C-alpha cells in the first residue's frame, strides 16, 4: 500500500527547485513514475511530498550542436529518444538501446532522467551513455553542476544527487570520426532488464589501430562498471580473435556480479565474456565499414 503524500505540480523548473529546497529530504521527484511507483507500492520509499516534473516542457527536448553534441532534457521519454531521427542518424546505439528497453507502454511514460536517477545498475542507458562519454547536468537553487555520467553512480541505487538537486540534462559529445559503439544485453524476458549487458565503444587511428576503447558492463555489480583491464588489452593494437578472447576474460574479472534468482555469478561472468566479444567485434566491424 502506498502511504499518503501531498502531490505537488510545479509549473516551471524554478518552481520545482524551490519546492525541493523547501521540503529537503521530505520529498521525492516523480517523472514518469515507472520505477518510483513500484518501490512506493513495495513500501521501500515513503515520502511526504511528491513533486511531479513530468509536464515541465523546459526539461523535454533533444538538440544537437556540431561542437557541443547532443543534449537530452531529463523529462524526455524513452520513446522520444527511440524515435528521434537525429539520434538514429548520429547516435544509433541509443536508438537501438531504447528499442529493447522495457515495453512501449513503459517507454511512452518513462524518462531518461528517471532511468538514470533511479540508479539501477541493470539499467540499459547508463552503460551505453558512459561508453559515449556522456555527462549529466544537475541543478539546484544554488546553480548547476555537470559531471561525467561515469562518476554519477556511487552505490546500490545511490547516485551523486544531493538533497535539493534535480537531473536536468544528459550531454553526449559529438561522435569522433572512426569510432563506433555497440550495446547488447542478455535477457530472459524480451524487453526487460538484462541479466547482464555490455557496451563497447571503439576508436581507431588511420592505420586501424585501436586508439580509444570503453567497455561498460550493466548488472555486473552495484553500479555500471568500466572494464578497464579489458580496455587495456585492446588499446594500441589491431583487434583479432586472440585479443578479443583475452579482453573478454579480463572483462569477466573486472565484473563483480552477484548470484540471484535470475542467474548465478558464474553464469553472469560467462555472459559478460560472450557479450564483450560480440560487442567489441560489432563496434570493430562498424568502424571498419564506415
Ligand atoms: C516493466 C518494466 C520494465 C523495465 N525494463 C527496463 C529495461 O529493460 N531497461 C531499463 O533500463 N529500464 C527498464 N525499466 C525501468 C524504466 O526505464 C524506468 O522505470 C524509467 O525510465 C524511469 O523513468 P521515470 O520517468 O518513470 O522515473 P520515475 O519512476 O518517476 O522516477 C524514478 C526515480 O528517479 C527519480 N527521478 C526521476 N526523475 C528525476 C530527475 N529529473 N531528477 C532527479 N531524480 C529524478 C525519482 O525520484 C525516482 O527515485 C523497466 C521498468 C518497468 C516498469
């Protein structure tokens, strides 16, 4: 049963920030409600005030600038990201991630800000966005701060958000030439969270040597994990089957998965190896085709 609360509907971002400052830890933001209402129904979150930011047009946009890259407002729905022609053309991996994220119903209501702020390590967007070197913009009455998304996650369902702060925007730098990014998850139920997921971004120089590499794991620990020792295996080299195998082993060691009702720790590590191999190869193939 959901405990009683007062429902607040700010008309502007400024009003929402004032409400957050007034009610401090006695309030919660609600946007699409797709994750929050579940944990409220389970009694895991109890709050006196719900501040509904879903209708704030100031937070719902997708823009692109050649120098600054992509900016997505926090209240932009998953469906809007999935359907955006701009994103399909410039950041196809994000459109692909969205296609397999939850059901259309959830994607129609759930938002990118809610997905990231929820801090669920099985979320699909964070690994893909971290692979793309995204940053997250947070606002409060005291001003704005922008941090790498990679640093936003601090623990199990915990983020760097302070009391009084909102996620307002996700920023993705322009895609550099000769780079490609791929993401996939292994899930038992179609369009559900993955047992694990792997994102891989590869950047090569003019000779085809791997210059940049980011491998990011989802549901392989309490936060999205950069598989840095796997990245090191590939940087400075040309990808081949033996290196891929070595990188996949390293990614499985970088992970810190649990055993639960969905999968054992061993099975998760096995899946990480399989998906790392596939995603690095997919990104490698894309970059060589371009
Ligand atoms: C059936 C189902 C299947 C799902 N499958 C997937 C999946 O396959 N992959 C995946 O990644 N996700 C999945 N999800 C999660 C889904 O993506 C999220 O529920 C949704 O994106 C959350 O967005 P929301 O706007 O509904 O957030 P809400 O539920 O409104 O909020 C979630 C949390 O974020 C906070 N919050 C919301 N917006 C902000 C903000 N702007 N600033 C600060 N805090 C904020 C809230 O206080 C709350 O703590 C699934 C969910 C459901 C219900």
